[in-house]
């Protein structure tokens, strides 16, 4: 694969419904949802780099620690205050991403999808890089259907 693949992980500190949802223990994972998602992304060989955009100091610390543990570079960017509120639009965040990632393709992930494992990312990236996008969309629909059945 010649395509540069960057995983973009936005992770806002405040949640109106669940306090500290990104860093509180989830199942057996003491580092919470951020720990689960970082583990998945760090294990995916097809991801060349990871960019985390956050306004949460604890998320920054967890990502730095995991980066060191895995001996992989993770770029941690302090999220601008105007993009770190519950009323910040996704459109503004989308416009913000190219200021951080200027080349290659972006795999936009959220910590709130902890049951999408690195093997799914690997397969999706390989299919994406092989072209045509219809195959990828069909694959993603299959994954969503399968995960719905699994979570059912």
C-alpha cells in the first residue's frame, strides 16, 4: 500500500450525559474508551499515523503513555476551545481536520465505537486502497449489520 493512512481521533473532554465517558473504566479497561480505541488503532499495521485532537489533559496523558508502550508515535493536538463544546458543529471539525492532516487519507474514528476491532480497520483500509469505493461501502454495511447482530 502506498497510500498514507492517518487515523483521526477526536475526543472532547465534556459529555453532557456521561461524565468523563472517555476515560472512566469500561468493562475491564481501566483507561476507558480512549484506551480501548487507542489499543485497536495502535495494533493496526495499515495505519501509518494517529492524530488525537482533545481538550482533555487525562486523554493526552493516556495517549502519550500508550504511544510509549507501543513504541509508535501518536500526534496529540490540543483541541481549540471553540471545537470543544457540545454545540460545536461537526462541519467545523471537518474543516479543522485538513489543518492537522495535509496528505493521504483519513480514517475518522470515535472512542464511542469500542466494538470495531483492528481487524475490521485492516480489512477496510486494504479494500479502500485497492479501489473501487463501492466494495468498501458494501463491506462497511456488512460490518454494521454484523455488529448490530453481535450487540443485539
